[in-house]
């Protein structure tokens, strides 16, 4: 058994939602794309949504890994 403290539900939800971010943003882009770019805009919207979702996924991973907000400490 490990002596690690239990993980909070919020952090558990963030870890499990990482896999869905790209799909959710692509779906949102698919839905709102025709309203912005015309009749075939769902493809452009899905592409932009997938790219934005990928960016958000990496930001979430870096945040959860503790790479954002850490100052360089010289020892």
C-alpha cells in the first residue's frame, strides 16, 4: 500500500476529461462553422476546433504536470 494522499475528485475529472477535449472542440466547431463560414463551413470549423482543442489539451497537461506557473529556482 502506498502512503500517498487521496486524489481529489476535481483532479480526477481533469485527468479523465483530457481525452475528450479535442472531440468536444471539434464538435463545437462543426456546429457553429456554417454560421460563420457559410454552407461548407463545418469542415473549417471542425478543423479549427480540433486545433484549438489540441492546444487546450497540451495546456491542461502542462498545468497538471506543474510546468505552468513554476518559477526558475536557482539552488
